[in-house]
């Protein structure tokens, strides 16, 4: 991926992130978010505000919103305060992800995993914008479980299931924690020896410390 696009529900400040390979995918991303949001909340989107970027402008996008009864609001050029909630959120995401990767000693190529992890945690923590309320609680109507939160970049020993190992082979693989599963209760790990992502049930031994050095086998 090359970009992320963020959608923020104004009342709850719940954030959704989708990743794009090119700007022209923004319309499809909005349709995906719309379907998810309306199904989750049981209400229709009434208004969409954007910064009038080229990815949001077009007959197909405009026609779709008109057919769905969605009011469009575009901010004026060089007036980011008119869309302050989204602008501040994107700034916070960029700063947060930079801090996460620097602390974890991981390269920029892990940016999308860091963004996903940042959003997952941010939605489940109190925000001063809502006087300490939690976006997830307002969106889901229940308090989030945060007991499974772990430090991005932590060293972890992931269980290798019996059917996937041979006799006398190690029962664990040394991996790096890089986030949370989407829609399933798993942690996601990077396996440096195999250079791939490995989802695993929340049953592994994980260090609270950051990985000090990235293994030389990591390719990016």
C-alpha cells in the first residue's frame, strides 16, 4: 500500500482506516466504510465532509452520494481548520506511528501495521475531545476489553502447533509483535526468519521490552 484513508464518525470520534494503493481507490473505500458503519450503527450516513482533494471529486462519487441522500461538504483550499477533526486525527496518526516505529526499532516498511495497531488502541482509549469518553464504547455500546494490549515491536515466542513441527524441533518461533487481528481475537507477529506475518491465538509468551535490534534476516 501507499496511502491510508481515514473516516471518522463525528459523534463518537470512532476512526476507521482503509489502505489504498492509489488515490483513485478512495471511492471504493468510502463505499466499504459506509456499508460497515451503517450496518454497525443501524443509521444512514447523512453528511460527508472532505478537504476537496482530487480523490473525493468526481461524477461517480458525487452521483453515488446524491443517490444515497448524503450531503457533501468540501473545505476551502488551504483552510484545514474547516475539517479540523479529520486533519487533527491524521496528524496524530502520523506522529503516533512514527513514534511507534522509532521505539520499536522497526523500519518504515512496517507503517501500515503500525497504523492499524495505533487505530485499534486509539479507538479503545479515552479522548479529551469527548470529555474522557471512549470512542469504542459510543460506537459499540459496550466497554472495550484492553487486557490483551501489548507493546508494538515486543519480542514474542509464538507456539508452533504439534502438527506443524517435527520431532525434537522447537515448540516456539521467535517473532515480533506487530498488531491485532481484524475481526478475530488474535495477535499478529512478524517472523523474521520467514519474512512473513503470522497470526496466533493469544497464548504466546511476550516480552514487555522493545526489540533492541532488528534481526539481520529481515528484508525490506
